[in-house]
């Protein structure tokens, strides 16, 4: 069960909807089987409980309960295994969610698990005798970048010294390089164009539709999860971690571009307003004139010079 949303928008009802199936279901199963001579007690948790997943605080909490229940059962001498599965390919909740919302892919660096792998993997995990195990198809070199300091389960592993590698000088992101090389007078327009491109991509706007840089993005249908996606995308553009509340604090493309400029320490001249925006502003000014002011304006404009 999913009900994704930014954590500030989660209500008690939205938490209960997602928590109830896994929490109530596993707890009743635990209570009803405590006196039975079980060989196995397996619960299917999720990578969201150990890696975190943007917009899924309620789902991560539901799966963390399964992990805690397995730990408690094993400590009490009862069989238990909680598996933090990564996303499955072809079938399952992650595959359905991806089909419904193509813009929300898997966690970066985390590949889907093939269905035929599940049985053999589960057999190996049961043979280990542990209370909890995560199945995360990823490259070891991507692990620190993927989870950062968030996962207590993997924190000890990350503290192990990594094999020595030749240090490689980090290059600034491509946008930062272009801004640095560009003439100062052109930087604002370049930055505005890239921010607009990222926003249009997150909003899944058709190529023919252009964004008004001064119009709030929520008027184009931006929701809380899209706001998180856009903050992350802009952070990757400039190579900085940006706050999750960025798009709420800077609700337009212009405001976002100004914020990125400040993050990079760039002083940008204001970009020229597009012709249609200037025309719209002029019409709005004329519409605010009284009849007498409009008559005076027309008469003065018609006087020979």
C-alpha cells in the first residue's frame, strides 16, 4: 500500500493507510503463530527502510516495523527473517508504480531484481540464520553516494577502509563550467534556460509548451513529489545538495535561477523579459487606466511633434 507525499503533507490518516497492512498483518501473524513449531517466519520488507526513499516516509516506517519485529522474534528464540528487497523487474509494486509514473524511476545506482533470482536468493538468506538482510543489486562504488549517512544498517560497513585508488580530481558539473566560461551578460539567460528545462521535464510538459519564468510552478501542476524531484535535479546540475524545501521557497523558474546563482557565488544581470511578457505587462498597465487617463494618453500620443 502506497500513499506517497512530502513528509510535511502526511496526515495521521495517510500514515495509518500505509502502516496498517504491514504492521497489523505481521503483528497478528506473530501473535497467532508464537506457539507453533515453525521452520521459517519470513516477512518482505523493502529497501526503503534502509536507504530511504523520497516521498515515502510512511512506507519506509511500515517496513522498518517488519525489520524490528524480526529482530525481536529472533532475540526471543523464535524463527524470523525480514528481507529488505530492492525493486523487482517485470512485476510487483515497483514495476506497477514505474508504469503508472514513468518520471519516478528506481533509486540511482539500484538495479531491479530479476524474478527468477528471488527463490535462490531467499534460500541463501534463510540458510544464514540472520534476522534481517537486504537484497540490493548495486555497484559497491555507488553505495556511499547512494545512502550517505542515512542507513544505520550499512553504516558499519561503510566505515571499513575501501581499497586504495588513485585519486581523481573532481571536475565541476557541465553547467558550472559553461557558466564560468560564458560572458557575464549571458549567464542569467543560460541559467534560466537550464532551470526551465529541468522544470519542464519534471512536469512532463509537451515540447511545444513553454514555461513562464515568473509564474509559480504549482500552477502548472507541480505536486510535492515533483518538487522533491526538481530540487534533486537542480542540485545535480550545480553539484550541490539543495534543501528539499527549495521549490516551496523559490516557487518560480526565475526565483530558482537566482537561488542557484547565489549558491555558485555568481552575480547575474537580470535577463531581458521576453517580448510576449512585455506585451502582457503593457496591456495590463493600459487596462488599469481610467477613461479620462486613457483619453488624455491617446490625445497626447496623437499630437504632432
